[in-house]
């Protein structure tokens, strides 16, 4: 079992920056692929960025060059640095942990943190 707690959301003006954090507890954090997803009102949840246990990263086209995902395995924490924020980045951001082992898939979600980009 993995528990995920996001923090760092808030209100920011267009062009500004925020850093989200997701603290994990309960299991071997370093063995999980970690990801950030977001869901805007009236839209489906979408992938923003992922980072594997080996540190490999992937990003949605809409955030490439603006967002950076990173992880600190010593602190069991994954981060999302968001720069040059746009109003369309407004959403609830969710942290996700997943791992496949022994033929089973384990997926855990955080409760989400609101990010609002507005003047």
C-alpha cells in the first residue's frame, strides 16, 4: 500500500511558476513509476508527466519545455516544477504511483491539489 499526499497548489498569474510536491509513504517508493495527471472542469483526467524508477521522464506535448518532473528517493517525494504557466493549465493535479510486479499492477492516487492560473 502507498499513500500519496500532494501539496504546493494555489493561485498564480499567467507566466508564473509553481512547484508541486507529492510525498509518498507505505512502500518502496523508489521502485514505482511516479506521475502527475490533471483534470480540468468538464474534461477527462490527462497525463502531464511521468518519471520511472530509473529516472526516465516523459511529458505531454502541452507542457514540454515548461514543466519538469523530478524525484528524490531519499525523501520519497516526486516534484513537478511548472513554469510559464498558462490559464489552460488550470486543473486539479493528481499524483500517481504505479508498479508492475509478479504479474500484478499496483496503482495509487493522491487526493489532488488545485492549480489556478488567472490574473
